């Protein structure tokens, strides 16, 4: 089996490359190395493997953004299997899908390659935006945008406390965020939610660096879960966030979860969006956007 590592050297604010330099010294099997040089490059590198005449194991070495590109590049290629080594900040991919712990585990997989088909989420707004774990709009997306622009993130990553940055920006954004109205259409039904904080469309349970936002999501069932949080005071929202790591937030009456193959989401004002924690622009006011399971699946290392 051909084995290729796709490295994002800037993931984790450069910590991915430091981790790779140590990791590669432990590899005792043949491998190839591809380095992502710009946004979208990992997708291009993996897409070139679609016509490979032999099975290929692609191992993403980076964070959630890197893995989204790697997976999107592999979608529709039956001979390409995706694995990962967590080397980013949030690393939610490795919570919902398999993440290799060391080179020995990779070698064992190469000897006995067992993979499974997985779903890929998408929404199309001018161009296609793919997501592996989740796509959100509103409060969580605004936090993601601010976190990824933050100098604090770089500093905290440098001292090994990168996960704290998300909590910091939860508090800061809590003080300034403007609530919005969300209209949801699915399965012939229309529901309107007012005073919305955020809505997240999930393909797997985790987002935000380990928060179990959608506990019942299954990655290969052809179904997406939509979580809407509305009509909460700022103080109670903090309380809800404190329960998300365990998945107990679903007990709150202000937290709604729906299941469907696709959702049409419309906001009454422009709000930030994210795909797997990366900025995906803003929604247009009063313009519906469909979130669905992509027609192209991908194959992952069995968890």
C-alpha cells in the first residue's frame, strides 16, 4: 500500500512541523511526503491521487482545517483511505474519526488495511463548502473567526495551552454578539427560531476542541444533525456551554436538535459561518442555503 503523509507546516501555529520532525524519526516503513503550501493546497495534492492504480493511505498531519481539505480531496476516490495524526489546535477530527497514535499503529494498518465509508457534509453558496465534522453559523462561527485571527492563540499554543483560547473568546464574544432569527426547512416542514445564538450542522459529535455538541451524530448514516440554541440569557448560555463537553446540554429546553438528510437555513441578518472551525464567510440576509450530505463519500481508517 502506497503511504503518503500530507503535512501542514503552519498547523497549530507551527507546532505541527515540530511534531513531524520528531515523528518521522520513528517511521520504519516506506512513505512519501507532501507539504501543503497554501490554503486549498492539501485538497489539490490529494485530488491528484484519484487515478492511482493501487490503494493509497493518505495521512493528514495537521489540524481540523487540514483534515477537511484532505478528506474533500479524497471524496469519490475508492482506492484512497484517509487517516490522521493530530497536530493542530482543536483536533476534533481525531475524536470523531481515527487518529494514529504512533508509527507502529500505522504500520499495523498497512499490514491489515480495514477502512469504512464516511459521509461528507456540504453547503453551496456560490461555491461548494465542505465539512467533515461540522458547519455552524452565528455565535460559534464568530468565535472561530476571532480565534483564528488571534495573537493570543499563537501565544497560548506556544506554551502548550492552546485550548484555552476558545474559552477566552467565548466570554469576549458573549458580551457583544447580536442575536438573530433563523428559519429552518426540512422534510417539508418550516420552523422559525427567534433570538438565536447559534446553529450547528453536525456530521460527528464534536466541535470547538472537544465539545460534544451533537452526541447522537453518526458519521456514516447519510444523516446530518442540526443543533439550534436560542432564547438564552448570556449567563445561562455560559452554563449551557459548561455542559457541552459531556453532551448534557440537550436537556435544556432552549437547545433543539433535528435530524435530516438536508436543511435549508435562512437568517434575517448576515452572520458568520464556519466549516470545521475555519471561516466560511457570512450568510446573506433572507437567502436560504441548503446544508446536505455530499453525493461523494470518502473512506477512513476504521476507528
